[in-house]
C-alpha cells in the first residue's frame, strides 16, 4: 500500500525513513479498506507540522527515466526566487518537451506590477533556453487560486490528456496541485523509479497530472539550512523592499550569509541608489566595515538572520568577488532576493558562500514607475 499523500510505499519499521506508519494504525487502515497517509503526511495535513525526512535517493536520475513517458511538462517556478528555481538540471530534462512555465507566487509582487509585462519579462529571460510559446507561460498564485482555471482551459484547449509536473523544492508545487485537484488523488508508479509518483485527476477536465518530488538544489542560500529554517525563509506576504543610498566603504548585509562593500561612487560622483527585495524574514543591515566581525561573532540570529538562532551551526566556505551592476540592472541572489540599481553603476565587493551563482539581469520591477519592463 502506498501513502495517498506522497506516493511512497507504507512501512512500519523505521520512523526515520519515508512512508512510516505505526503498525497498529496501518492495520486500522487495512481493516477499514481506507487509503493510508504516512505519519509525515498525516502531521502535515492535520497539524501543519513538517517532519524532517532525508530520502536517500537521487531523484533527478529517476526523473530522467520517468519523463520519457510524457510529451508535456508543467515546470513550476517561484517568481520571487526565479534564478534559484529556474534550475539548469531541470532545463536539460525538459527543453525538448512541450513545456508550460507555471510562474507561481505572483501575488507576492508589488501591486503595481503589470502581469502582461511580467510575462514578457519571463519570455525574454528564457527565450535562449526554451522554444516556448508565450501562451505557455502562465502566471498563477496557488495560494490565492489566481490563474488556475485559465491554465486548465489552455491545457484542455491543446488536447493534453496527461502531463508531468516538475520543480525544485519550495516552489509551491504541492499547493498548486492540491488546488487544481481538490486533493482527490490516486497513486501511480513507473517502472524503474524507487520513489512514488502521484497521479492526480483534475475534475471535469479529464486531465491527469503526475506529481513528482521537488528537486533539491545546492545553489541557493536556503540550501544551507534545515527544512524548518527554509520554510521560514519562504515569503508569505508581499516581498519586502528597502532603499539604500550608502557612502563608499559601507557594508550591507542580506541575512548573515551575504554581504557587500561599496567600492566607488555612482556616476557624477554621486552616491549609488539601490533597492533590496527579499522575503520578510530575511534581514537587511547597513554597517561600517570595522563592525563586520563583531556582527558575525555576536549578532547572528539577532541583527543578522537567518539563521534565527544565535548559535546555529554553519560550516561554510566563503569567497570574495568584485561585481559591477549597471543602472537599471539587478543582481539576483538565489534563495535570498535581489538588488535593483536605480543610480549606478554599483561597484561592490561581495562576500558569499562558494558555488552560489549570482545573476545580473534586466529588472523584474521597473526603476521608474514600479512596473515590470
């Protein structure tokens, strides 16, 4: 028997492994011929409690086998963390498919954002990677049920009967699928996969969506933390933003993991002006260079967060990098947010964990009117 929440085979032996259910509870499900929920899914559904669970499997390699059975892919992207969730490994698997980019969490952007122009921004951002039709870029909010009906109608209009749903962890994929299907799900497995794939039927549309576990990455700031901290770092309200106009030599922290020093003035010897956009539980802090070490030694978890605990154990190797961001450009930080330059250029010395790849891009939010360009 498989868990009808996550699709993993139910087991009664090891509570630290996926699919665990106490034996007496499992027997109750069997005797009543009910669909079973593993302990993890049960707690998540009824108590909102997310249990840590390490799955010893490289699901990316399993996904390579499964995806061959599908022509259509729904790839869920988090607009607040576009660069962290537009994953290159997933791109390689889906680029030759009929791809729908499902851009989730658009409700967390400022209300001034024009959705038509946001779609243009996404199309411009991915056009060199994907041969995708503009109508296949769908802006949604799974939380607010925005854009869901239109997505279903477009799938039906293209005569799509089944599709596989992919994405990294924490993009809101499960929320999307639960909204679409009213949590009426059954399980299905594919030959060669050792992790359950959940088949979800969409009422009234005759479409089957096959849900896959979120792909874990190692290139986001969030990936340095446990799942509880990651959940705290996911934005729940409109994304925070703050304007900075610092002197040369000032240091700005975004969380405790990323900081940068202003190296030179902007044009005409003026101070640079930039905005930082980030989820509400990520700190911004400006300081003098001589105070940096004191903050790192004594104020992590208080002034600088995440982490949210003072003595959170982190063993991270850092590197320095000089970055120049031109006026009306953004520096995106996977898993943290982005820096939008309004008066530049912004010439900075960055200190960040190794292997985190920053992205300089066209602005998501217009420097002039607050609209997408």
